[in-house]
C-alpha cells in the first residue's frame, strides 16, 4: 500500500488514500449514509453480529500506519508532530491522576 508513495506528503498519503487502497470502490463516507449524527437513531438501531464491525480492523490498522507516517514526517522535518499540525503553544500544564498513589508532597515529588 505504501510503496512508491511519499511518506512526507500528508496531502497524497493519508488515512483516506490508504482506505481507498484497502476498499476500492467503497468510499469511507458510504458507511455513514443514512445515519443521523444528531439523534443516533440509525446508529443505535444497527444490529451487530460480532464485537468487531466490518471496517473495525481496517480502521485500527490504518490508524496505526497513519500515526507512524506522522512520526516519520516529524523526524524528517526535525519538528514535533504538534508543530506540523499547527500547534502554537510553547508550554502545557500537566495533569496526573493520583488514584492509587500517595498525595503526600514529598512522596509525590519522588
């Protein structure tokens, strides 16, 4: 699927182009036809015969490839991926859940 494609060009090698190779003639958008995203009626009425949907494994695999391609693009550009995607922040406050860990300041710092 990736041979001969430019991994550094997100316009020509992206999730949609990978999908088209895996499912020729089946546009990804067609899986949303008839489904109302505001009410969810058609979605909740869908009967599933198994835990995985017809496209579930493909989307999981393509997502992993897409993430790897963004990592390669970042390495090639010498920039973090967040910068390639247009992020402007220089600093981000961290958050950590303390469930199951000590909240004593000295132990927390350690």
